[in-house]
């Protein structure tokens, strides 16, 4: 998991423009909600990359790469985090949370389950 530091591309009296993702082919943009205390995920994708952009609320992203330790990252509004193919991940609602998932790879639309592999031993 990589938390991405976003940079302002342009700013003036009207506000800011921030590019979330550049130079990537995105196959799906998905809006997801998670209630406080709820858990989502506890799976991984073999071929798909996912960027999670927090719109409102807070969540904890729990990730684990093969042969590495579990990593827990608190995500707040405006945060962007990338999970890579093969990276185990779970999401915990710290507060009611709304976020966007930008997916690159087969994990999109009708292909959602073709690249989603549930964990026998849950992260959370």
C-alpha cells in the first residue's frame, strides 16, 4: 500500500485543481460507502490495481504484501492510497465513510468477481 501525496496542479481565487491519477488506464471508477465499524474487503486481486480516494469520513486500510508485515493506515478526506496486485487488503469504517475506487485491471463491472480472491485467514 502506498499513500500518495497529492499536489495542487493549479490554484487561483476560484479554488484548486488536483490531479488524482495521471498516465494510467482506469477500467472503472466505483463509489463505495462503509458504515462506522463495518469491514469490507478481506481479499486481494491478482491483476488489478486500486486507488482509494476518501471523500468523507475516516477509514483504516489494512494491507499485507506476501512475506511482509501487516500495515494499518488511517485515511481521511482527501487521502489517496494505492493497493497493488497481490496485496491483501481490508477496510474498516472508523466513521461513516464515502470513497471512490479507481480500478485498473479486470476488477470492474461484471468482471468484479473474476479478479477478487477472498481470504481464508482474514486480515481483520
